[in-house]
């Protein structure tokens, strides 16, 4: 087809690569219509009834349907419903006689793309078909463009999604395989959405749904966003991390969203963070990490929305252990002490090695009463533990302090240290509660 033909589809005698299904129970009307249609399109398929028309649609790729609303052995209303079910995008032209007003109103109510009045005049049919043909050819060009976009997405080394007006219109093959699916059609038929597979967005648990798309695209701060998705191909269901980026198409509301796998980088980052915040001997948090946590709680406490306490413990006569049985035995004692404390506090309580034989237990959402009970329980557990390599009883002294509203971390640390010092001066192996600051 040359350029002139593409730009002037109204001219009669022009051939378009389009298949028209013409449905009419009257032989004369069919013959006249087919003669006109055959000069405009490459293929005209004829049917005399609804069942025959539907059979033609199952066997042939039909671009346009033209049918009478009511003719012998033909129910145009039923046909429109079946066509919409089988091929929602196929345009339907509905013909109706002008002499029956009620039938004409009924025809106007149907989900047809164009209403034609009978008898079908050649010029009217040509103009109506030309308009519909242009829409079919435009849809084909759009589908071809979409096909090219999908092809480029499928060859991308990254996961890619096509978003239209906040909803996902396509998912590339790489991501489908990661999600355990073969084709995008399978994904659509499953009724699921990408958000159902997401575990976290920026470290916050995600409850499902594709609102995350709008959250990323409409982010006023234009932040670097991170998604966490379980790897369904990994029997252990290890979480994978993805950095999200997007680019808007010239068409408003259409975006290409890419997910770059940064799992290894995130693992390395976490490992470095753990290394920087963990005591190498005991595996407990180190002094630096505890100070960071206290600084965060200090900000929260300033607004009166949180209460917390701090327990400080020191192994009694630890220098004697090192001098008498060696530093290797001393290290074993510190490791066993770490395990003992971790096994006797809540999962939300935080143990840190403060230095040497001194440890801290940070107890969020705890007042001084609970913290004192925890300290007393730990004191008894330490006293009753048989530490490897040490033939005598090892004990520990404890100081306890509850943070007051607006109190600085340095003030809290000073008070708990003074309480521990007092416990040692009173004979060791005891718990002392600090007075409020």
C-alpha cells in the first residue's frame, strides 16, 4: 500500500489489508454489500447466521464485523455480545431499517461502533467502513509499536515493567521467569499483580497491590527506591534486592520501570555494616553501635513516645581470671557470658560489649522495674553458670537506669555507670538502681 492510499482511506476502490466479516440472512443484501466491500478490503468473509459467524471468527482472524440487527435466522444483538466476549477490540457496524422505530432505538442501545441505516447505500457504507479501517490500521500500528517495546524489554538484562496510568501493562520475560511464570498471558490469567510478590519497599513490609508504582513515580523527593522480592527459584526463598528506576514515554502516563538486581551489593553493604557494628570476639553489638541506638532513642524519647532503660554489667574479678587461667580462658568466659545474656532477655533487648569485661543491655519499652527484674535474673544466671576452664564461681555486678524524658545519652550512661560502681563498692554480685537524673 503506497503513502497516498494510507492518507486517504475514504476513496472508493482502495484496497486495505483488512478482513471484514459480513453477516446477513438476505442473499440479495449480502451480494450487494460484498460487491462494495471487495473493492475496499482484501478479504470479505460471509455468514448467514450467528452460529456461522462465530465459527468464522474462531477459524479466521477478523478485523471488522458488519451485521444486521434483525434478519431471517439472525439475532444481531446476540452476535454483538458474543463478538465482544471473543474479541473485545474488533469494531462492529450494526445495520437497522428505518421503518421500525422501536428496533432502531434498540439498535442504538447496543455496544456497536457505528449504526448504519438500511438499505445500505454504497457511498454511506464506503465512508463508514473507511473510518473504521483507519481505526483498525491505527490500532495495528500501536500494537506493532507495543510489540517492539515488549521485544526490547524482553532483551533487557534487567527486570522491566510497562506502567500505564499507575497500572502494569507488561512484564518482561526475565522478571516473569524470576516470578515462576512462563508468559505475560499466564501472569494476567493468574489474577496476581507484581505487588503481591514484593516483600518490602524501602525496608518497610509491603502488603500487596501495585500502588508501589505510583509511590515510586510520584515521589516528590525523587529518592532511590529499593524493592525486596523473595527468589522463588531458591529453595531457601532468599530475598533479592532491586533498585527501582523509571523513564516516562512521550505518551503521558506511560512509564518504563526497571528493576536492577543489587542483591550482592546489598549483602556486601550489610556485611560491612555488621562488621562495623559488631564486637569480633563475642558477636554482640559494639560500643559504637550502642551509641547510635541510644541516639535514635533519645530523639524518640524527647517527644514522650518511648521509654527505655539501660543495664550495665561487669564481670567481678575478671583480671584474676585472666591472670590465673590465661586470656584464652577469659575470652571463653566472655563468649559464654554473651550467650547466657542473649538467651535470657527478649528478642527486642539489645546486648552490646561496652569494653573489656563490661556489657550493656538496652531494653526498649521498659521502665526501671522491668529492667531491674531482668538484671536480677541475669545476676542469678551468671552466678549459677559453670564457665569452662574456671573452677570457681564467677559473678557479675549490675547497674540499672531508666531514661527520663529529654535526658541525653551521656547523662543516662553516666547514671548507669555510677550505679554499677556503687554495686561494686557494696560488695559486688548485686543489682543497684540509679536514681532519676
